[in-house]
């Protein structure tokens, strides 16, 4: 059996050392601490805080509604697929039972 040279990896892939896997979280945490130290604290205006809170709360309601709608759609698809699977299974079992009964009746008649 001949080996296809196109399936071989080039030499540059064989000599590469394994990648170092470093967790991303410590780097992000260090960056956030550095930014926190560099920036001075800011006191937000009460009107800004109130407006932002209202926007976030309204966004939460819209997001919750969208999530519930998607969940209902997923459930509907899941039950439809389950029903179709049961129907196909039932038809298959019925066909098998009919064939077994016919075979048994033919065997008895002979």
C-alpha cells in the first residue's frame, strides 16, 4: 500500500514544541487590578444612576421575555421530535408484529 505524500505533515509541524496552555483568568484579573489602580474613582450623578437602572431593568424584562419565548419554542420542537420518533417506532413495531403473525399463521397452516 502506497503512502500518499499529501497526507504527511511537513517538517515544520514535527519540530514545533507543544503550546504552553496558560489560564486566561489570572491575566485578566491582573489587568483589571492595574486598571482599577490607574483610574480615579468617579461619583456618578443620581439622575444618570436612576436612568441607567431603569434601562437595565427594562432590558432585563425584555431579555426574560425573549428567553421564555425561546424556551417554549425549544420545548415545542423537542416534543414534536419526540412525537415523531414515537410514531416511527410504533409503525416499525406494528410492521414487525404483522410479519411475525403472518409467518406464524403460514407455519400453522402448513
